[in-house]
C-alpha cells in the first residue's frame, strides 16, 4: 500500500459519514439527476434551467447490462504499461430512484460468470491503480446476493 490516497476524479464519490456514495447533481427546476456531476446549466432539453445541487446517489441498483473488458483502455485510464493487462468486468447499473444508468468496474474477483441482468449490486470503494507515491481510488460494483 502506498502513502497518499487520491480519487481518480475529484468530487465523483465520497466515503464519509453516510458510507461510500457516488456523488451526482440534481437540478432544482426539473429534478433531473446527473452523473458525472454537472456544474453548469441543466442538460435536460425540456428544462428552462435551475440551480444544480450536489447529491449523494443511491448506494444500490440493478444490473442493466455487463461485459468483459479484455483490452487495456486508452488514456486517461491509469495503468502500468509494463504489467500484463488483467481483464475485468464492466457493469452498467440502473439506479431506480434517479432513473439513470451508471457504468463502473466490477469489484475485484467478480467476473461476467458471476453476473446476471437484474441482479442487485452496490457501489463500494475500489482502487484503480497504485504506484510508489499514490493509490488512485474509484468505485466498483459488487453483487449484494439479491436477484430480480
């Protein structure tokens, strides 16, 4: 483990008193949620615009789709090119309350063989990359054991 822990993208998630949460924004005029966060005007084309407020998103959702990631993603993905690529599962998760789908990697050890559409998953802290100075943190999706 390295010394400094840093989020891959500042302001996209928090591990505070409410536990680990993805952070989005919500429009005060139309109620639309956004992730990643929107710090400018509302992106809903049917909205006249309102103030955007940061909100914690649902911890849990259901798998909408998933796939294997068998190639090394391009930049800005952080990876050590000297090490062989380890395939991972990517999961698109529907957050019912927010009426949106959020993409993320499966927790370590979870493969597509472990997943089904409709399965409940939760956002958990993850590590994207570690080097001598920094542990780059992110979120992962982890099955809760509940199926549709």
